[in-house]
C-alpha cells in the first residue's frame, strides 16, 4: 500500500533523531510531558467522579429523589399516589410531613428536621438497603410517639439506648409556647447518610401531623422513588403537567449548591491540569524548531525536487504528531489503569509503609473511590491530540517558508 510522501518523510525524520541526542531527549521529554498531563487529568477526574458518586449516594439516603408539595390535589394523597404510580419511571410514592424542631436530652439541645412517615410506605422509597433500617422502621410503626434518630444526632444528644426525649417545633419555640413540648420514645438509630445523620429524625406521620398542627410544616408532601435518578427532574415535570398547582423539587435541585460546587471544582481542576499537556506541547514546538533548523538543507532539496509548501508543512505536522499520539496513548493507558486501581495501589502503599515504620499506623487513601467515565477519557485524549496538533503548526509553517536558494547558496 502506498503511503503519502509527507507521512513517509515525516516518519523517517522522526526515526533519524536517534542520531541526535539533544533532539531525542527533547522529543522524549515532550512525549512524556503529554503522557503525564493526560495521566494526571484522567486520574483526577476519576477521583472527583468517585467523590461525587459517593456524596450522591450518601445524600440520597435522606434526600428524596423528588418531592411533590402543594395544597391541591394533595389533600387526597391516596388518589394522587395511584395516579403518579402510573407514570413511567416511578417506582414508589410515599407521603410524609417534615418540619424543623428542637430536641433536648439532659441539657443537650439540637436543631433538627423531624420527618413524619408511614413506615410501610417509607420502606418502598428509601435508598438505604440496610436491614437494620427496615427493622427500626417496623419498630416505629408499632410504637406510639416513637422516634428514630440519625446516628450522629444520637451521639450529640448522648443517647445510646432506648429512652425518652423532648421535642418542640421551631414555630412553637419562636412563639415561646411551652405547652407544645412533646415526649418521644427512641426506638432505634439509622444511617441517614453523610448529610442527614446529624439533623434528621423520623416519627409516625400521625404524630407529626399532631406535632406540627396549625403550622405550614404540617402539610402532607409526597416522596417519589424513580428508576433513574438522572431523570428525576423530567418525571417531576410530568407530575406538574398532571397537577399544575403543585411544585416538584428533584434531588439535584434540593442539593444544587453542593453538586454545583463539586462540578465547578471538577471543571477548574481539569483546566489547571490541561496546562501540563500544554507544557508538553511546548516541548513539541521546541523539538520541531530544532529539527527545522537541522533539516533546512533537506527541506531545500525537497523543494527543488518539486515538494510544495503544503507538503513540507504536512511532513513536520506528522513528525510532531507522532510524539503527541504516542504520549496520548501512553497517558490514556496508564491513567485508566491508575484510575481503576487507585484504591488497591494506595492500600499496597499503606501496608508497605506500615511494615517499615516502627509502630507505624499510617493511613493513606485506601478508602478512595474512583469512577472512570469512558466519554471523559476519550475527550481528554482528543484534547491532548488537538493541543499537540496546534503545537506543530508554527514550526511546520516556518519550514514551509524556507527558500531553497538561500539555503543551498553555500552548499
């Protein structure tokens, strides 16, 4: 198969650099610079993806996939549940009442959210598969004035076993009404996730309606569990089409500040790490400029033999892209490997250090979670190749501007 002249000569120029140690070193440095930039960028984005995924899972232990709130038609929430369950993508629906309150135990006082639920329906919408959680929900159903505390909340209140605590709604507290203080019996503790363990408690819905009676927090809302959490907002819009008087808030809207900050951090980190690839590309420019200087007589001869300016440009674009392509492939391969096995690698490093340190009990990041997104890996590779391509244009343009007569005058 015949190869284009520019590709063949560019490949020959690249292989010939082994006779020039300086060019070989600079070319190797440019390739490794691109590789390192791609590697670090893939690992960093995978770590951030893993962190976002973990935080999402933790948030969804207490945050509903979507919440429907309003006055009409939720007065008859049983009928509304049946209609919403007919929508595609909806797994389950459960009513709840939620409001702010203050709980107190032996001088310890905490501001929390109290959520009134129907335990038999609540277990169909939770994103917490813990069997212990299901058991305490069953105990709550069979306990009058019972309450389930988040694990961190219970520790803050110094509660480690079943006992009674006092609670008052925030509205009543602001009105200085001491008659609305109610006692609840702790039936158990539950893992409400990283963002709910310290400020969430569950009670029976009928107790919550009595607790928040006459307050805006006493209105019934509906909690949705959906097949795909990424489609929670679209499903919410379908609900709004059926019930124009209600408002639907998806989980990503409820936690928008957190995940917007995480995504912004990911973007800024990626932009900074792209600079490493750019530095590698600068080395490609340096390599090609030196090659053009050393090959000026060869370029002049090619021009006298009929090579056009575009052919000369293509030759040096091919030569520069070889470093870019090899560096990108190496970076993608190593970056994907380290991103996939980062937790195992960190665990091995932790064990090695602890073996050589007397009394060592050091912990690295063995709990690290990563998530490799194939589309992001492809995008990073494409960006690296694009940067490498642009880095070849200036030296290639300079090569095309060499005039044979000036170079060969003294040959």
